[in-house]
C-alpha cells in the first residue's frame, strides 16, 4: 500500500427506512446502500462532495481494502493534497441502485419471496439511482447541501440528474465525459451487450443464483465489446498495433493471434469474476433510458439548474464525444448557468477520465477553489430587529447555537450586529438595550467577493464573521471563518 492516500477503508451500508418509489411507478422496500467515505465531515456539514461511479464501478473510489492489489477506482484524485483533498473535504461514494457491490440489486434478496430478485427486480433509471443517493445524503449524513457532485461517464449522467432533480442541494457540479441523452449508437452498443447475455443458455432467464452456474460467456462478450468503446483507435494502435500474441507467425486457425484479442479476452474473463450479469442488464437499460431533454430540447431540460458547472470532455472519446459535452455547455449557457468547459488531451479515449491524473487534478482542484462568498455563505440566518432586547439576543444565540446575530430594520437592512462578547459586556455593565451594546459600524461583504479575499479580511481585522449585503443594502446571509477554514490550508 502507498502511504500518500486515504489508507485502509471499509465499505459501509445504510438501510433506507420506508419505500423507494421508482420512475416506472413500481416501488422497492428495504433498500440497502453500500458506501464509503474519505475525510471528515465538518461541524456545519458544508464540506461534503458526492462521487458518482460509472457503469461497472462501485463505492470503493479511493484507499485500500485489506489484501487488495490496487486502490479504489479514482484514487488518483481523492486523498490528502489531491483535487478532492480529504484534509478539506468529506468525500462520499455509493454503489448505485441495481448494482452488485452492496447496494440493492437483482442479486439481492427479495423480502417478499426470500430469494434473489433476479428478473423480478424492477427496471430502474438514472433518476432512481440519484433519488436513492439523495436519501443517503440527507438521512444518513444529515447533509442539506453538497459542495460538489462529480462523476464520469454514467457517473456524469448522475451528476446531471442531481443538477435537475435537486438544484438547491448541489452547489457545484462536474460531469465528465458524458451526455445529456443516450444516442441511438450508444443504445445499440448496450443492446448488443444485453443480447450476448440473453444468448448464453446459462443466463436461464436470470435464474442462475441457486446453481451459481453463471452466464460467464455472455457477460464476458458484453464486456469485451463495451471495453472497445472505452478506448480510442490511437490508444489501441499504440498499445497493440498488429503485434501477435506469444507467437511469431499467424496460426491460420481461430485461436488467438493478435495481442488485442488476448487483451479483450482477459478483460472479459476478469470482469465476470466481479460483476453480476443481471445487474449489467439493468444498469445498461438505465443508461439507455437517460434523456434530460424536454420535447427534444436540452435547453428546456436544463432550465432549472442552479449549480456552478464545469463540463469536462476527452478529445479522443468516441463513446461520449466532445460534441455531446459541448451541447451540454451550450444548453446550460442558454439558461444563464455559470458553466465552464475543459477538455482532457489524451490518447486513452473515454477511459481518460480514470487515467489522466495530472490534468484531472489540475482542472478539478482549480474549479473547486474558484469560490466566491455565494458558494459558501449561510443564508438561513437568525436575526433580531432594533426593538429587541439583550435577553432575546441571548436566548436566540443559545437556541440557534450561534455567536453572531445581525440586527435588521423592518425592510431587512442591516443596522448592526451583536456577538456573544457583546452580551458579556451587557451583563458586566448591567445593560439591557441592544442599541447600547451592538456594533453599528459593521464590516461586510458581497456575494461576489472572492473567498480568498474574505479570508484575508477576516484575518487582518481579527474577526470571525462578515454579514453579506446585497446591492439594495439588505442582509443576504453570513460568511464565517468556520465555513471557509477547511478550504484554505493556511487560513
């Protein structure tokens, strides 16, 4: 194990209480979600980032499982000093609904029958996956807002769905190498993969769990074909060329001749040891159904997005090509969303989002560090009016567990601020009128101010809180040193 990551980790499970209603109209009870976390959730629960995995991924995004030969699938960007710095952020990754790595899926036990669901498992969608993730975030961690949601490929679809389904929860979003709607070609690739599984006699209509005689041949072929779409022609040419496998001459039979044949066979063989064929069917179908457009328009489909967005594409990706990522940028820009675009330069094709360590760390860390006050400020701020007394201020501070209370007039304009230190002075001086103890000359900031500038201002003036004031002079929120300290290592 390397010593520069998050160390040893274990997958946890969360049992959802109640019923999950699916987009199909069907329901699921007793849903279990497998997840892992890295880093520490801060007191205000403002530093959480959700990672969404791709088609055949799982909750193990970073760190090491005991006796594992390699770390989690996105370990290159998660950990101390990396883009998703676990000294600053609390990173969550869960296995999707329908998966086979701990979250409820076709291989799980159906509580109504006591046996595996198999093909009795209801068809699911990307939206269903996101709805389950939302329950995990809200109910398990009591997090009301996410600093960011990030994912590539099918994970990027989940990010986009988060932006639409829960616009007030997602502050920043980074969909990578993805699309707003699956195209006929993309659906076709998945359809061929499913047919390979259906054609394997051992699939047995999905009833293979009792015998453990799984449809390895069908699933292997499905994986082999899909894996081709994850690579680029350039990467395959560089890696394999037309080199022969363990021979100097062509065999003139139907055994493996070329290195690329051997590679794909190995990918299929190893895949069937870690993935369930029925899960593959359900998850690829969810990808096929993915379409965020409304009446054919992505602009309409993305009209309610509030997040700050970074779209990242791969220049050699032919599964989710640059043009489809640019279409997302254009649709978001048409809705006046704060959106920016970056492109990974890589010979690796679609899989570059898992491999390009340097570019990913630079782009993602830069985007996450581009914070303004609006990204972090607290908006549900308890206030008092100018007629309030010292006792009311003390009671409010105890109830809300705050140390700063803005004093506003009848139209929410800031008149001053009272701190817990001011209350101490009131007791010492036997004063009961807020007007005599509150600070009236208050330093403030705007929503557009840079967090770096605000951190310096707080430090220079030795204060821990600044009211956020709008152009109309009205109070819009508070920004505190506690809210931003986790983002600034030398604060």
